[in-house]
């Protein structure tokens, strides 16, 4: 039975840069395993990212979202999942929690990984391999540089966390590195307008869901609105923690770990009477990484093994109307969406 909780814990990761044989790192890995096998969410602190870095990304997010709609719509989200997603641009039709018919009451700017222009995926226009889109530099001169620098900072931290998760699962410290040689990443500048006190049924800033990928690193402003589902039922508020990063684990790490790590449902409801901003960063495997649970052998080629692109494209196409192209259709992956793993 899972343990219940009334708030998410705070995890000090100052030992993350210690060598693999370090006792402090092993203790951190043990603490990580306890939290993410039972709760799935925590604040991480002492992560070595300067507070000014967060100020910068929130400043650019607010500048973008206050642009006139006719400017933002010039870079409306393309078939490669990059660009501006207008208010109500997504609904979780395919989810581990069932179908949600009401669109999410939020908008976003989405920056994805840089696809190699000489790759077969890019040349064929498949598997989200396409160009990012940017607002006019005359309107937002620091936007692109700030986002690219922030993304690299988060990639560097996330890759250290990947190794920590490998260690926590009894794997070689570098055992998951091959999944992330060319990681799939999404950085979202998320905006939630205020919602009324009396919400329509099933109306959310973001509806209850679990994240698709390996791990998520989220920073939020001071408004609040994020809620996490307790294992025993009921939602708890995740109050902002200055300079703390919210780390949660996703469906893919749950699958790879053989269900040892959980993927916890969460949602956003903004009844603050203020605009809310958050910046989630998603780290996911290389599109062509071969995925199978560790207890079946990482390189096993059997009916349960699949390329990450097959899984991700099915999730993306089910929830976003972007005409994305992929080359495969393997219906058995639908079992992943229902938590049957």
C-alpha cells in the first residue's frame, strides 16, 4: 500500500555532484527512491542554479504572454509541436486518468529540442523533427538567448538526476545515459488566466494528468494553483517555495523502472484572481531510444520493446491537434495510457 502525504517533501540535492562511490550520493539516491516510489513529487533545493536565472525566464515569459494576440499567433504551434499554443489549445483525450473533454484554460510557448537538419526524421518531417519558432527579436530582443541558456541549464541538471535515479534503482550510475545522448526536451512558458470561483465541471488550467516522459522540472510563481493527488485520494496544494524546483517523475520512468517509481497525477486550478505563470521543463529519451523495463533487460528486443517516438507520438497526437506525422502505428501502446503496466 502507498503511503499518504499532506505536503510534498523537500529534498536537498547538494550531494549530486559527488562521485558515484560517495556515501553522501548513495544516501541521496536512497532518499530519492523513497520519495519517488511513494509520493512522486518533491521540491529540490541546493541545486546550484542562481535565483537570477529564474527571474530571467519569468520576465521573458510575461513579456511574451503580454504581446498582442496577432503577434503571438504568427508563430502558432506547428506540426512539430513548437511555438505558441493559444488558450484552450489542448485537452487530455488520451490520459492515464481517462478522457477530459473541456480544453485546458491555459496558453503556452513551447520550445523543443533542436532537431538535426540532416537526420532522416527531419528530412521526412516526422517524429516532431522540425524547426522551433520564435517571436520577433525586435519585440523581444532577449527572448531566444534567455530560453536557450535556461534550457541548457536545466538539461545539465536533469542529466545528473537521471544518473541519480539509475543509482537509486540499483543500476550502474551511467546506466541510463544512452537514453539521453540526444534527449527529447520541451520547455514551456505556461500562462494561466484567472478562473472564476465557481468552475464549470471539468474545467481546469490543466486537467488532472500524469506526465508522459522521464522527469519534469517545474518552477512556478508566487500565485499557487498546482495540486497533487494523494495516493489515498484527495488533492493537496503545492505552495510555491522560493528558489525551489519541483521535480516529478513521469510515465516513462515508471515504465522503465518496472513500476518501482510512480507517476503521480496533478492538475492546475487558478482561482487566485491573478494571472499565473509557471515554467515546466520535460526531459525525455531520445526519439529512437529502445524502451523496455530494466527487469526485462534494457536491450531486450521483444514485443514489449518500442522506440520512444512511437509512444510519444501516440500521446501527442491524441491530445493536440497539430497534424504531427509519424511512421508507425502500434495499438498495443494504448495499454501504457491506461496505466496497465
